[in-house]
């Protein structure tokens, strides 16, 4: 798979959670439309601070099927405690950089580049959950490596113990309600050591995602 060099950092055309494949000429042009220092500074703005990173080790670039005209870049670095941290930015063809770690940043991206929204009638649960996961990651609610746990049985034991929750308190991941203008979706996002429980409303017309709990 083709790579390119940006300010001493290797950019590889893969990105967890996005469509994989070699970068195109247009994608490379988008990445090169912004200053390499701006990209790395944006990643460090998300990952620096107490226990965080002082430099970026690598960048991964690829495309996101919900935003096909925007290039997404993951930055990886090692924190002070040896853990791998990640930040996400997006770059469009105008050279606008989006620092994706908050709901407002995600909505700015969606206003300028309306996402390709799947049919949100709730019938295709997998499509709805994939769309929700993508949005939660880009809004900073979920870490990119996190996955959905459909039930308490799918939560790693270490993560459950670290959370202080009991199995009975884990709602799992499912569409709770399909009435009215929005879908109500409960999400249990897990890594090997963490559990995050969220409730999101997904507006059927336009696909806006709003986290309403906890």
C-alpha cells in the first residue's frame, strides 16, 4: 500500500473505521493543501497535556464513506505512561482543517460537507450502529479503537472491574426507540480496559447525532 512522507512522518493510506485502499491523487492533494506543521499541531492539541504526548510518531490517512470528499488523518503518539494515544483531523479540498474532538467540530464538518446518511428507519440495525459509531468517534465520545458491546457478556472483565459497574448496569448496544423524528440508540463502547455508556438520538432527516445521556 502506497505511503507518502509529510514532515518526517509516514502517512499510510489506511484508517481504522474507514474504507481502506490506496490513496488517490485527489486525496494526496488534500493532505498537501495544509501545512504539515498544522496537521501535527492539531494532533498534539488533542493528545498533549498531563500524561500526554510531546510528538507525533505516525499519521494514517484514508477516506470515510460518510464523508467521501474529505480526507481523514489519524495521528498516533506514545504518552508519558507508555500508552498509545490518537487524535483525528480532517482536511477538505479547500485546505480547511477540522479538529475532530467535539460535537461542534463534527457539526461544522457536517454543515460544510453533508454526510452520506444511510436509511435511518431502524430496519437495518447494523447500518444505523455503524453510522452512530462513526459519528461518536469523530465527536470525541469514543476512542477510535473502541468497539460496541451488544451485551454485558461482551464487555472485557478487566474493563468491567475498572468501571466499577456490575453486569446488570450494562445496557448493551441497541436501538431503544424508533418513534417520532429520531432514533434513540443506547451504546456501550468498550476497549480492553474501559467502558463508556452513552445514549444518542439520531435525527432521521439529515442524520444529526445528539448525545443525551449520561
